[in-house]
C-alpha cells in the first residue's frame, strides 16, 4: 500500500456488521460495561487506558511512519514528556541538536532539570557528536529539518553513532511530516510528531504522536500513556484522522508553494538570506535530497533591517497571519525571536542565529500567485 491508500484505509474497513459506515465512529464513552468482572467486553475498560477511536488513529499513525506501534497524546509536548519519563532516570543525560522547538528545550531544562536529568545541545550538522557522548548519555534527540533555522541533520549517520554507543535516537519529524521523511527507516528508534501541525493540518486540534518498532520500549511508553494520562480525546482522534487522510495532497501543495516563495525571496533585495533546504544553493540541499522525499512547506529568511523594518513588513501582509504554530492549510508568519523561541536565553538565540530579523513562514495551500503578490506588496 502506498502512502495515501494507507492514510485513508488502514483501520477503517467498512463496518458491514453494523451499518456499513466507511469511517470510524467517534466513541465518546469514557467507560465500557462488561458482563464478566474478570473480562472487559472487547478489551476496553476506561478511555484513558484505551479507546476504539484513538486505537484506530494510532494504527494509522503507525502506518504513516512504517512503524509497528503508534501512540496518540493530548499535545506534542505531552508526547515528549511521556516519552522522556519512559526512557530516562535521574543522573542521565540527553544530547540534543541545538536548533530545537522552544518547548522541547524548556522540558529538558526546566522540567526534567528539576529531577536530576541533564542535557547538552550541539550543532549536529557541524560539531563532532561522538566526543560529546559521556557515560551518562542515554538519549540523543534531534529535530530535522530544524525549527526555525531549517538545518538538516543526516539521520542515518547519527543513527549509526547511536547504535554503536547503545543510545536511543529520537527524531522530531514534525516539520517534514511522515509524507516527506520516515526516520525509522533511516535507523532512528523513536519518531515524534506534534500532530497539531501537518498531520492534522487544519489548526483545529492540539495533539502529539509517537511511532516506534521496539516492543519493549512501546510497552513502557504505553504504560506511561495510561499512568500519566495525557491522552488524545476521542473527538480530537477523529479530527486528526480526518486531517491525515489528505496529508499527501496537502504536503505536495505546501511544498510547491514554498519552493515558489523561496525562489521569489532569494531574488528580492530586501532579503539577506533564505533558509529552505529545497533551494539547490542551500548547504543542506544534498543531505535533504538523500533522506527526504520532498523539502516541505516551512522556510525562514533574514530580512535586511537597513532596507525594511521587519515589523512594517509583517503589518502590510494580507494573507499571512502573524501567529505561532505551523503546518495548517492557511499561511502563517512569525518572528521566532519574540514568539516561538522567546523562552531560549537571549545570548543563546543570538548565538545560533535566531535574531530579530529572522522571519519564519509556514506556507499554506492558498494560491501561490496570491501569496507571492502579498509578499511583493509588503516588501515595497
Ligand atoms: C509544535 C511543536 C512541538 C510541540 O507540540 P505541541 O502540539 O504544541 O505541544 C514539538 N516539536 C515541534 C517541531 C513543533 O513544531
């Protein structure tokens, strides 16, 4: 089965025993009655532990990443926290790529940091990673393409290092979506998504997902999914299922639009540099080409502050809403320095290049001529 066939059909065979419905119903019941106190009716007891709508979604999520197992959570960060609490103990260390979603870094630093877990960030596209592995290092966490600098890390190379040292490699695959990249196929142990972004794709449901192949690790996370309780609701499970069925057609369009905008911006005098791995002149183009089937719909650029005040530019836009988040059908734009990445210490932001003139764009699936026209107007 190819991607869209899986997205549409896995877990949702027409129910001929009932009414023949072709989509999964939303099972809202929080509890499930049984006839025998020792045996749940069909394996279901209580919705936090297991719910038929969430189960169907989890099957689909696993299929999208060519994984054996999928788990759905109430947000991307809920998925991250549950995962980290399942694989780390006091005194252990996370080695992470330096360009991370702000909230991920906040968990490492201000949540797990209180429980004796340490972390270290490195530029996985430039630094020597092997020399950073200490005896306490347990988990390697990377985001590729990264947020907001669109750096692309060679997943297979890092997976080989992790295998040699017995480390768990987690890849946050939110930016690429499972349509453009499948990290498990490249040797990663765990893939993580904020389904809030491309997988749901319509900016109307907050959620997170974990996909993996290792059964022992799955059992631990599954236990904690119930024990901690940050599960995705049945209604959100339905929304995510509805969204992911069109992931392929949306991603194709997101990418087509992003390439056009990246090309347009790289020729504009007000723009210093465009960060988009799909431009052949981008330094990550070849590694992206090797491990991804497409370059995605996210791009960032540095506006030349001497020629154009970033805030004035943003004010003139009609179709790009100034908002956090990404991956929805509507175009969004933001300044990571003030918004998504404000929780990173200022010196660190400046050091890695998250400066006040860096603009991040989540290119939507509107008509690309309208989007380019909007940029043209705002830049003059
Ligand atoms: C949004 C995001 C998250 C966090 O997900 P939420 O659903 O907002 O909790 C994690 N990683 C990346 C790359 C994201 O963009």
